C-alpha cells in the first residue's frame, strides 16, 4: 500500500471552513494510487451516526468481540491537536465550531494509522462525515468500505448523551452539539444515503441499552459471517 509518496499542495476554498482562511493545506504526504489496489485490501467497516449516537461505545465492543482495529477520526484529530502540530489550532477551531476538517487532513491521519498497522480489519469510526471525506478516502486510499454501520438515534437522545459525556471535550456543549447536528443532517446523511443506495449500509437502532444495541451489531456480523475472535 505504500506506493509512491508525493507531496500535494491543496489550495481549496470549497470547504465550509474558509472562514479560518484555510486556503492552503500543504505537505500532507498522501499516496496517489497509480492503480486501484490489485489484490483484496484490508476489510474496512465505516461507523457512522450523529454526535452521541454511541459509535465509540459500540466500536469498543466490536473490537473486543471481533478483533477489528478501531480508528476514530475524531480521536486522531484530537491527538493531532494535543501534539501541537502546526495544524492543531486550526483543527481545534474547526472542532469547536462543529464543522468538518479538510478531508486530506483526516484521510492522511487515517492512512498513516492503516499503513503502520499489521491489522487487516479496520473499524473507521466517525468517518466519512461528508461527500468530500468519502471521495478523498477513495481517491487517496484507492479503497471503498466493505460495510457501513449507521447508528440511528433521535436528536434529543444524542444531545442528552453528549451533554452527559464528561470527557472534557470542547465540543460537548449545547451550542456546538446543535451545530454538529446541523452538519450531520446537511453533510453526513447524504453519505449515509450514498452507501444505502450501494447496498452497503446496515442501520442499527441506537436507542436502548448498550448490550441491546450490540445484539443488533452481532446479527449484522453473523449475517456477514464475520466470526467473533
Ligand atoms: N445505549 C446507550 N445508552 C445510554 N448512553 C449511552 C449509550 N451508548 C453510549 N452512551 C453514552 O453516551 C455518550 C456518547 O457515546 P459515544 O460512544 O461517545 O458516542 P459517539 O462516539 O457516537 O459520539 C457516552 O457518554 C456513552 O457512555
Ligand atoms: N471525519 C471527521 C470526523 C470528525 N471530525 C471533527 O471531529 C469532531 C469530533 O468527532 P468525533 O467522531 O470524535 O465526535 P463524536 O461523534 O464521537 O461525538 C467532529 O465534530 C468534527 O469537528 C471531522 O472534522 N471529520
Ligand atoms: Mg465518538
């Protein structure tokens, strides 16, 4: 998967965050596949759902039971902020606004994790959150997901869970979660519908106890003959 590494300079004003003068994202080395992967690449499961729908909680149970490697796009971005990288401040401001970080940044972080892992089975949590995310992943990674899980949760339940999450996150407040729900409806739902049209989407009712919800995940994995570890 390493292929030829090249630097790409992105001058892109199409993202909703140009308010932060994010005109140039540079030096994100990304693999530009000369061809779509010859052989079967790793098994990829995208995990989608609004803020507080239970993605992270269910991913932890999936990892424990099925041994997939969990990559949370949000966690990778928060780690980038904590590392005081030159893009950290901009990513932090974007997250505070509940907006979507430029896709090449997020895909680059996911790509690095996948390429440095021995795993062949990935659970990519909170990604893709927009059409740009989806297209950038396919363009850069030359891969599509095998399946997409969507945790479907009523807005008020999501708001309650986020406000009670107590992880000290800058985006766990009523103002930001309202903005995030707008982003979810405007940008995330179209991606969910895209995968539904391609027959890859499995919708899970995300209301109930953690175990009740996980039983639905088990049923999906059983139907796909994905065996527990
Ligand atoms: N089924 C559930 N019922 C009640 N609370 C839940 C449930 N699943 C997760 N939570 C809690 O809701 C909050 C958000 O869950 P999380 O897994 O972080 O969601 P997401 O990653 O989709 O934002 C966490 O505090 C978590 O403990
Ligand atoms: N693909 C992604 C994932 C997250 N993010 C940013 O990171 C924030 C937190 O994502 P997260 O997945 O950790 O959030 P939760 O759904 O877990 O609450 C999002 O609100 C976005 O601002 C992004 O820009 N692009
Ligand atoms: Mg999460």
